[in-house]
């Protein structure tokens, strides 16, 4: 096959940003995507399209969203999300284990990268539906997450794929990269299989952007631990760790939290892998306004420990650790109007009741007596003298329980009652490849492997234990762009 300047493995957000940046730098680019075109986009396509970005105020947001109307600005408290706040959130959420140089790039380049994406035709909008509540007549954003791509995850892929087509970037679907062409001088291409034929594609540089190993049940059990083979996969079935394996095979250095992952509460009866028709709507992220109970009827986490942006990615692990790997989220009529749209889809495991006793009988596989005792104790413990406010950490808590709730605690006593069954849904794995600030992959001796770059979920060292919501797409775009520029410079 004829040579290319840069071959990108993976056609999700990170891979397409890498391809566009390499093309902008003058490179001839080929993108290899293992999925068929109908399933293109990797995990990016399954997201809500949220992108965490540092901004100083509404003027910065207008640069990203010039369609903002004067009425929207007048009726919305967008606040600010400074670089310092971004740094603090990443540090706090990852227990300060993240690679400081990578975090520096992620934060400092978040805004300019989104502006660059706009030049490629990506459109952004305020994330009203999931990140704002009306307070005193104005919409107020919370949790440091304000911007989403129009059309969500599918919009991300559509915008970037259209840009790639306009700029003459070739994308081959159903083309699985199996091996890197490498010698002592570095990486010189890939071996790929398409239409039952194996072909070598020569290239000056290769960018790996093919995701983590979350869709590989054997690897999940090997690295995350027993029971993880039972988790459901939120996104694509194609993220099986192939890019990581290819790099490790030629001596790349593994890096990061290999026993950690992004995992959330996911509908108990969702399919084994993500469903593109449903997207991310199997998730159930309004738990801070209710309680979660396990098969014994007992609460097991502090549902109000923080904004859901900072807890949702670790609570999937907690649910998986419960008896029979499930939980029920329980709400009463005081808060059901606050539930996100994902609670209203047709494909949902939900029960309703007019009394707690009736609800207890409808909670499949839950000890009803234990549940009723738990709710009674919880209701007594709620500090009702503190005002409830969903837009701030309101301090409305419980006192005296084995597992207290820190914020947004309301009694469960106003019928009708609703409950939703959830299990663990894994999004992406945290362990991956070691890269430097040029997105170059390093070998086990700590040296960059010439001609090999990486971006997206298969990069290790950014996330440990937990994850600030909306950081994944931003990270993929920032490091994808860096990787594309670096790869195009290889001669």
C-alpha cells in the first residue's frame, strides 16, 4: 500500500482531532477505524457531549457559542470556571496522583482547543438540560460544567467526520490495526486487516487513539479485579485494548491507574454493550436528590458527598461491590421534578407506588423489611432546618447514621414514590500508555519511541480513582491535537 505521513488508529473524538491537526500541519493522513461506519465514533459517540473548559465569564463563552442570545445571557447565571478551579478539581478528584505536566496542558489548553474545534465546524451550546437549575427566576449552572457539543456525542463525531471529509482525510471503516511496524529506529506504520485481508500501511508516524480496554471482559478481570467481568459496557464494543497491546508489544511503558476506571450507575437491564439508539440515557445520575439502597435495603454511599459531576464516575464501582451487583435509587415527589431526562426514557427499569410499604414490595430482590427500617431511620436523621438548594453544596445533611448524607438530604415521605434499578456501567479504563507533553509514547526505558504518539482514553496518568465530569472529551481533543501536530513533524 502507498505510504502516508500519519496513520491514526481510531476515529473517535481524540483520533479525529489528531487527524485534523496533522492535516492542518500539511500531512497526508489515513484514519483506521475498527468499527463499521454505522458504529463509528468509539465511546465519544455515546457521550452527552459535555466538555469541561476553563472560562473567565460570559465573554469567553460567547467566543465558543456566538449564537448565545441577549435573552439567554440575561436569564442565565453562567458564573466562571477558572483555570485554578479546574486544577483544583482534577487534583482533588484524583487524590493529586495525576501527572502534573499532563494536567497543566489539559487545563491551560482547554479553551484554545475548543476554539480550534469551532474552526473545524464544531458547534457548542450551553448545557442547560443537565447542568443548570432555575433559581430566583434565572438559570444557574453548577459543578464547573457549562458547555456541550450541539447534538451530544453523535454531534461530536458528525462535526469532526465532516471536517475530515472536507479536508481530504481518508477514513477506512472495518479496518482493524493489529500490529505496529517497528524496529530499532521507531515506528514506521501499521499492519491492518480489512475485508478479510491483511495489509501493511507504511507511515512516518502513527497516532494511537483507539480507546481503553473496557470492552474486554478478560482484561477487565485481569486488571480491575474479580467481578468486573459482570459490568455492563456503556459504550462501544470495539474498545478492547488493541492499541495498548500493540504499543506494549514493542516496549511501550504502561502508566497510570490500571486497577481504576470510570464506572457509573447504569440501568440494571441495559444490554451488554452500549445502544446507539439510546446513547448515554441508560445512566442514572440524579441520585444526589434521593437515596440508593442495596439488596439488603441498606444505603451504602453518601449520595450527597459532592456534585454528581465529581462522584458519578466512582459510584459504579460501589454498586458493583453490592450483593448481586445492583442498587435501587429512590425518590419522592418533592424531588422527582429535578430528575434528569434519562429517567424518562422508555427503556428504564422503574417502579412507582403511593406508599413506602407498596414500594418495598415492588423493589425486586430487595429485603422489604430492611428497606423500610432504613428509610425510617434516614427520615429521622435529616436536618430539615437547613434549606435545600440543588445548585450549591447546601449542607442539608443527616446526622447519626452509619452512612450519613452530606448535602441535599430530603425526607422520603411525600408520595408518589419512584425507584430505579441500576447496576455498574463501565465507561473507560484509567490505565494506559505513558506519554510526554508532545503526546509521544515512551518506552520502558523512559525514552520516546520515534514515530509513535497517543491520545484519548488509552493515555495513562491523567485519572486516578475518579474523574471530573466532562474532562474526557476535552482531554481527547487537547492531546489529540497535540499528537497530530507532533506526528506531522516527523520526517
